[in-house]
């Protein structure tokens, strides 16, 4: 056996004991590298999990802000619609009241005119005065009615403009919050640069092919945006 070992040394081969020792050292190095790689993977996994948790918290906070904003704007629009309905009802009641009063006055003047029509002289004077008063009251009622209709149209235009401005302001606030939330999310998607690998020291007269260290592939799926 010693003869063969001397012959192998003469040919440039290592004895079996040294070869086993070199293989053991190589396996130990591979195990250490594998442990380091697994530790790095776990560390990256924890970092990604923490980052995803923070991102979920930010999205939940933004969602609550959007819901609160929507409730406030809806309450404001409801209040404006209620005020408009009350104003419209009040104007309609006033218009109906003036119309009834106008009809009563017209009927009253008509009855008075028919009552005094028997006397020609009195009837002529009363009819003239009645026509004059009736014309003035009709003109006054028509003027008041026109003013009420004009006020109603102006209020409708103001309400439409106010609702449009409120909707535009609501969209601007939504876009501002959305931009503030998505900006840190885009930064979080950028992957850090990989560190440069250190060269391994060559072993004496033994060329070993290291085992492949399989690293688990982590795929980060973007969190779906909260619908408004």
C-alpha cells in the first residue's frame, strides 16, 4: 500500500487521507456558504414582510381618509340639496299665495262691477275705477310672479355651479392623496444592488466543483389599489 501511495505521489496525486480531509473542508465551506445564503434569504424575507406590512397600513390609512372625505362631501351635497328644496318649496308657496290673492281680488272687483252696473252713472265711474285698480294689481302680481320665477332660476344655476365646484375639489383632493400614497410604494419596488462576490481561495492541488446553492425566488406582487 505504501508502494502505491508513493507511486501516486510521484504521479502528482494526493493520498487518500489528505483527499478525504480536503473533501471534508470543502463540504464544510459549502455548508457555511449555504447557511449564510439561507440566513440572507430569511433576512430579506423578513425585510420584505415588514415593508409589505407598512405598505398595507399606509393604504388602509389612505382608504379611511378617502372614505371620510367622501362622507363629508356627500353630507355637504345633501345639505345643499335640502336647502334648495326648502327654498323652492317656500317660493312655490309664496307664488301660490299671490295667485290666490290675485284671483280673489279679481273676483271681488268683478262682483262689485256687476253690482253697480245697474246705475249707469255710478256703474261707469265704478267700472272705470275698477278697471284701473285691476290693471294695477294685475301688473303688480305679474311683476312679483316674474321676480319669483327669476329668483328660482338664479338659485338653480347657483346650486349647479356649487355642486360642480364641489365635485372638482373632491377629485383634486383624491388625486393628491393617491399620489402621496403611491410614491413611497414605487420607491419600495426598487431592488437594492447585489454586493460583489469575493473570490474563493484555491485549494492545494485539488480542484473541487462546489455544489449549487439553490436560492428561493421571491416574487413581490403589487398590492391592488383600494377602490374608491
